[in-house]
C-alpha cells in the first residue's frame, strides 16, 4: 500500500462524526486554555493531555491533535490583541500584530494568523507525511558549525526588530545575551553569574523572561499611561475580516513563512523561534510597504505565524523519525505518543504505519477544525479589547502569574517575573525595543555552545567553521545581510529607511 | 463505549472532586523528562492499583534535581505523604553544584528502575569494536570526541571511567556535552563526533535500524536481547547503571518509613507497574532496605572519585 | 538592573555647551548608562573568577561573558555620549502611582502565596492592579478578585491537576489538600 493510500484510509477513518466531535472538543479546550495570557502551548498540552486518557486510541489521538493546534493558535491570539505572548515563538507576531490591533485592525490580524497557520500547517503536515525520512537526513547534515553559522545569520536578522535606533536595539540584544550567560555552563559544568543562588543554576527561563517583559511590563506601562490618559486602543475600525488587499498581501508571506519555518523546525537544534525571526526579517526586506513595518504591517503577522506553525509541524520530523523532542511542547507530545503505543524512531513509518497515518490524518483534521472554529470566533476575541482596562489588565496579571506558579511554584521565579516586568516597563519608558532582549536570551547560549562544540571537535582549529559548504553559505548570507544595508545607506537610501522605520512604542 | 467515555469526560470537567491526596510526588525536573515520567507513572499505578486514593505530581525543576531535593528536604520534613523521585544523575549534580542538601538528607526508600549506558559509533565509523575505539583513544585522546549529556552527568562519568580503565588520563578526554541524550544522538547520526554515550534506550531504535553500531554496554552481565559485549568483556572494568529511585521526607518515624516502603513495594510488584515498565522499555532494578542504602553509599563514593579525576569536583 | 533613576549619577553637562534645543538632558538617561556599565562590570568580574578550563576548544566559559560585558560597557559610553548630544529621545512621561499599585499587587501575591494560598494572594493582585488602573473601591475589588481566583484555582488544580498552592480558603472547600 502506498503512502497516499494510507493517508486516505487514515482520513476516512478520522472523518466519523464522533471523532470530529472529539477533534472539535480538543480544539476548543486547547484554544480556551492557550488563549490565557502567560500560558503557552507547552503548558496547555501538558495540562490537557490527561483529558485524552479516557478515550479509545483513535479518539484520544485526534483530540490530542486538536489540543495541540488549539494551544498553538490560542497563544498568538493574546500576542496580537494584548501584546502578551505566552511563549517565545509568538513574540515576533506581537511586534506587528499588536500594532494592527491598536489601530483597530485586530480582526484582519487574527484572520491572517489563523488562515496562515492553517495553510502552513496543511503544507507542513503533508511534507511531514511524505518526506520525513528524507528531510531528517538533510537535517542531520547540520552539526555544531552549521548551527553556529545559522545562529550568526539569525543574529543579523534580529536587527530588523530593532526599531528606529541601532544603539537601543543593540543594548536590548546584549542585555539578553548577558542573561543568557547566567547558569551552569553546559560544556564545563561551571556556574556563571549565579552569585550562589541555586535557582539561577539552570539559567533564566525564556518563558519567564517573555511573560515578564511582555505581559507584566506591558501592564505596568499601560497603567502609567492610562493614568495620564495617553493610551488609546481602537477596538475595531472597519471590517473585522480581511479585505481583498489583505489577502493579496498575505498569501506570499504565508508560503514564504512555511518554506522558512518547516526546515528549521525539522532541524534537531533549530527551534521554532528562529524560523519566525528569519521570516519577519525576510518580509521586512521584501515588502512593498516598508513604511508600515513597525506600525502594523500584515505581512509581519502572516509570515511569522505561518513560520511558527510550519516549524511546529517540522519539529514532528525529528520527533517521529529519531524520537527526538526538540521543544518543550514536543517533549510532552512524546509522552503523549507513548500512551498510544507509538514508539518514535527510524523504523516507525515501517513498523507502525497505521498509527502514524492516523496521527497525520488527525493533525490534518484538527488543523481544519481550528480554522473552522476560530474564524467565527474572531469577532468574539476582538471584543477582549473592549473589556475595561482595569479588569483586562488585572486578569492578564492573574493568568500571567498562574502560568509561572503552575510550571515552577517558587517565590524566586515569581520574583524574577516581577523583576523582568519592571525592566520591561523601564525599557518601554526609555524607548528600548523589548523583543531583542528575548531573542538574545534564546540565541546567545545556542550560538556559544555550538561554537565551542565545533571548536572542541576540531581541537581548536577555527578554520573548520567555514570548511563545510552549508556553514560557508549561511555565513556569506549573514555577511551580505550586514553589508548590503550599509551600502544602501551609504548610497542615500538610508534616510528613507530611517524615516520610515517606526517608533517601537 | 464512546458515549461512556464522553460522558465520563464531561463528568470529570463538571464535577470537582473533593478528595485528599494520599501522596504528593515531587518530580525534580521539567515535565517530559525521565524523572517526571517516573513520577507520573507512579501516580497512575498507585491510583489504578488502589494503593492510594489520590496522588499529585509536582514539578520542581532545576540544576540536576538539586533544587527540588533541597526544597523537599526543607518543606516536607516529617511529612509521611511526600515522596521525591531521584536518581544517579542527582548524586553527581549534588557534588558538582556544591549542593548543601544531599541524598543523605532525605529518606531513600527504593531503587525502582535503571538503564545501562551504551557506547555507540556512527554506522560509517571505522571503529568496529570497543578495542578499536580504545586503541584510537590511547593514540590521541583529543582526536576521539564523545557526545553525551550534560557535563558531569552519567554519560560524562561513563567516559571518565572508561578512560581511567583504559589507562588514559581522564582529564584529557574530549567530551562534547549536549543538553541531553537526544541532541547528542543527532550529532552521532550526523557523523559529527567519533562516538556517543547515553542510556541504551535512547539509541535502541537507531541500533535496530542499523544507523548506529553498538560497541558495548555498561551492564555487569550481557543484557538479554542486546547483541553487544559488556565493557568488562572488552577488558574495561566499568559497571554503571543510571538508576531512578524514590525517597521519602527526612524526619519520618520508622513505622512511617515501613508503611511507605510497603506501599511502594506493592506498586513495584503490581502487574500495572510491570506493564508500564515493559511499554516504556525500563528495566526493573528494584532494590530496597539495607541493600539499597549500601549500594547508594558505594555509588556516591565512586562518583565523587571519578568526578575528581575528570576535574569537575575539587 | 537600573532602578528608579537617582537624581545625580553623573555630572550634568556644561550649560555653556548646550545647543539651543527644545528639550533638556534627562538625568535619568545617565542612570541608564550607569546601569549598563555596572552590568558590564559585573560580567567581567564574574568571568574573572571562572577557571579557564577551555578543554580542546581553546574557548573557555569566560570568553563570551567577557565579550558581552565589554560590549555593554561600550554601549554605556555610547548611551552617555548620545544623551549629551541630545540624540536620545525623552523618556515617555508616566504616572508613578499606578505603577506602584501594580508592583504592590505583585509583591503581595509573592509574599502571601505560600501562606494564604493562591486565591487570596492572587485576589489581592487583581484588586491592587485594578486600583492602579483607577478602580478605587477595594471593598468590592478584593472579594471579587478572590472569588475569581478561587474559581481559577478550582478549575486548574482540581480539574486540570495543576499544582497550585492551597491556603485556608481552598482547604475550607476542598478539605486538607496538600
């Protein structure tokens, strides 16, 4: 039987009304919990996984897929509407998405995110289904030096999230890099910048930083502005649906985001965030409306959201073919798969085709269910913005702290959340962009470890970094990314770029 | 059947059960890891076998389990309803992190499961046997890169022990630490490193698929169904098990300790537990009482010695 | 990091040099620069105490903190210069009272969480945050917050089995949960 037959069989089996109902419940529960600010997809899946335990394997698998997609999508909803991403992969979505929401275009932003997620999820799941064994072979070409080169490229692209000032962007990035040094050095086991606190030995949790910087920092900042009556958000202006122009501007970013996100998600040490950074930067370079970037450009939502979802499907490639969970969500999913008797590994597609294909069919159906459920709900989500500020922000802080207390019930972690909130507030006060600090915390440790691993394997020979063709190409791209804007600026276009780059806050 | 399950689901969502938890199990790691899975499996079996009415799992992640251990020893002193999961990694982490609280500050109950370390090379590697690898190591220790989990963890200790047994200076090993066995696996498959060391289970499916070659295992005797010599057969006097244990709070009475041990033993001997072990590929290495205490003391002393010789503990 | 800016961290620039520009130099910006320099210095100091165990890579654990610390000090100097040259935009005006209310709410939650349980601690956070946003009637908002937090506690800890600290209120309704 060919792969295609397996897939059709899986889809036919999953299309029973009862199973569709389970998919619907899964998506609904996943969206409801995922939409709470500060509660990201990993926690959502972990919390809701037991709900699937009581069902028969087919029902439980499909409900699980629904929870997964619902949790992923719920996270971007709060990111767009309230500027409070629950995890690092939706930070970039908040950059443009929240601007759109503030301008009264929350509806189109949510719609492009939902449809983009659907399209990316659809394409990426199909790629996963038919190409997983080949893709993983390509991903394994990536060793420490190739990852280091990829990180360098990602660092260059971060500058597109800097806003209007290189000084403030770099400062924010380096503060993130400094935070990344905290904790036990993975390669030598020595504690750095921990000052004797055992709680710091594992380093700064990206989720705590992201929720602190965005949810808490935003609440503090809005509180200060609210009292001065300087803060205006339009709930809805114009249609909550995407216009013909929105569609025209979204479809290419969806496809590009998928093309960027999927392979990076499939790399064992890639990570979903990096795809979103690269996609945002690509959209910013390619757009015909550069003046809108920083003020709510729809491409800046469509691309990264598609990349985020495509890389989520991409993480299933190493998970299914190597048994290798590369994100927190994937680690919890692995535990979920085991309860269905699915043992991921290189022989999985050969030894257990029925289960794999029903999983893939479930993912496709849950993905469809998500868009069916959530497009009509957009009108409701946008109403979140009409909740009076005191109740809205009091609620945001409740859930933001709930997420932290639930994952790590320590006073130290809550204290860090509050400290990061205060820093996020001060950074907004002084016009510093807040995304680069989170990006620095994610990229810094990865770049450092991969570089030191590469050099350790080569016994200190730096030339290996450029000896692999893949690494050389990535480093060349990074160098071009640095040099081309400088050349453009020197040629006088710089003023235009400067003038159109918007104020971060 | 489906109607029943759906009904049960709604009932579970609507009805808020008002039950006291009999046990709280602290998993000193993030959700998804080995300790967390052990805790959740215990939760499941204890409840299903009717040993305990209600069991809660609490994750206290951080620093190789030492944060959870310290918090447990302090907050649950004398509490007969609190349990913590631990393991061999914790023994090393206590030493490398200079943790003020060690396994001596809690009440170890029993060793539950364990996994042996596997030494593998990529399928394309020129090294066919452990002897080939050791010959390369002796010729130039820096040229043999070993991928494994975090610095000072079980995998690192295994490499240190192997070097020591082969008469190579353990400080000279070129150990490449990854955040876990999984990430190391990708490096081995990608031919980035000379050899890999991790729990056998991490590599099993790759070995079966022929993408990796298993050179040796760290078990005292050959493992049934695994076609590889032990390190001892390869002439290296190394025997290492990455075990997981359960401990109770400090300051409990002997009767309380006996009651907990009885509950845990009942769980470990139950059909449900054995089924779970089989499905997860964990081996049953049950050991309790004075035997376990003696084994623990022995492991701690040996670990301290090897960590000193690698240069991770001063 | 930088706390509320102390008024005189750096000497004010010579008034004679001040070009005729609409805005004055904000002393708080020097505090930002000083804060960055302090973080940079701490990183350099901490890197100094690490052993140089570089192994085979020749790049030890101290190298990255050294580079980052050095760059942060450089950025501090740049910030100071940019402030003197009036290149740095003025900070957003912001009311301090509301910020303090919200921070008080977070602190109250942090301190009371283990003692009073999730509902009471988080209820206070809710009420004090709402106070920061202008809802002054604590007699209404505190009970409202506690009631909401209690519902959240019940759903998350009893239905979804998330481990949330219980206090007297939770124990009153659900028995002696841990």
